[in-house]
């Protein structure tokens, strides 16, 4: 599930929080990193669990309309396609999904206002109208509808963002990535495959020789950054004399330190890959000039380490 880009971000957040917000021990930082990684899959489970609550509310609205004093013909004979969709039934009857969802103590019950607001938004959309007008009733089509819902209704939702922030400090910035895996699950279910909990790390999905553990990568990266933090900080200070001092107490420092730690301790990862990764990440977690700073300082210090013989690449790393 978690790829190297996401893992680099999680290690960065862990390093930054521990060094600039309390100076946590390495053991504490490793524990926080593990919790952060697991939280992404938890968010995937929580969001996949919204299918049944939305379906239930749709059914409740139909029943309420039938009980009106003078219901319309459409209200007396409603289109039950969404309210009886096969996807909700599939997830409700899956013992593994239900057991894990309950084990995590997840529930959408207290968020009924958000659910009702979301359903109102869904039913106003053209993709929903077309779905309801199509006579086809199949699990595949229901999955396609919910893929559209996950793609269009939840990203950039301030109401959902508030819910997730209140539930977990680790869910910040993970929503889009988790929803991507929810949609992949729906594609699989639509093809008739049973639900399976995604492996936590992408390397767990690979087989054969030469597969490197993503979990080991993240742990080693954090440990390497911790071990060389003081040395790399001094190198950054010496190399950034032309920059404002306040820049040295920022996310940029952590980015460069992680870049150096990765370059030195992972000989098979090409230098250009490492630099590009942290430059891209810095664009989201730094200032408008962070990309320039990280690219320039990291490139300069990497070359210095190469010249000193402290950085040697092998295999793919020489590319």
C-alpha cells in the first residue's frame, strides 16, 4: 500500500516533529513512524466503511417520503437502485471487513449530518442521475458509481477534513492516497474478487529476488538521519551561509538531512532519484523557495561527500 514517496514523507514528518517539537528519542520516533504508517491503512478502512451508512440514509429518506401525508407517485414508487446497491451488501456480508472495522472501533454514526449532506450532494450530480436511469443492476456498476463518489465528493471537503483531524493526528495529508486504494478495491470487487486487506507496504505485494523491504527502508532512513543529524546540520550551516538564518530552523533542514542520509546509506538508489524526491516533497511542506534551497544545498553536499569518499554508489545507484 505505502510506496517510497509516502514513506519518505512519513519519515520526514517524524524527524521534523521529533527534532523541532520535543527532541524525542529514536525509539519514540520509530514508534511514531510505525503508527503513522498503519494509520494510512486505517484511514482506507474508515473511508471504505462509508458505503453502508450512505446507503442506509438513502433508504431512510425513501421511507420517510412514503410516509408523507400526500406523497407523489415517484415517492410512492421510488427507484430503489442506490438504496439496494450490491456493494453495500457485499461489504456488510464480508466477515473479514466487518470484523476488522469493528476491531478498529470505527463508526460513522455520529457523523450523520456529514453523511446526509454528502448524500444530498451525490444525488444532485449528473453521474448519479445517469446511474439511476440505467436499467442495469450489477455489482460492477455499483462499484463504478462509488468510485465516482470517492473521487468527487471527499477530496478537499472541509467537513470531512475536520472529522479526520479529530479522529487521528496521523490522517493529515493521507486522504487522497487512501482514497486511491479505496477505488482500487472497488475496481477489484467489481470484477467479482473478494475483499482483502491491502498489504501495508508495496514491497509486501512483490515476489522474487531483489525485492527490498519498504518497512526496512523507512526504519533505516529514520535511524540514519538520527545518527548523522548533528554532522549533517553542521554541513548544511556551512553550505548555506548565503541564506537567511531562519531557514536553518525549518522543514528544509530535515529535507536535506534525510536526502544526505538516504544518499549515503542506500548505495543502490541513484543520487538523482534521491535529490528529485526531496525537492518534490519540499514543494508541499516548505516555502515557495524550498525546492531551490533543497536542490542546491543537497546537490552541493552530495558532491562533497562523493569527493571525500563518504558516498559510494553500486548497482542501480550508479545510473
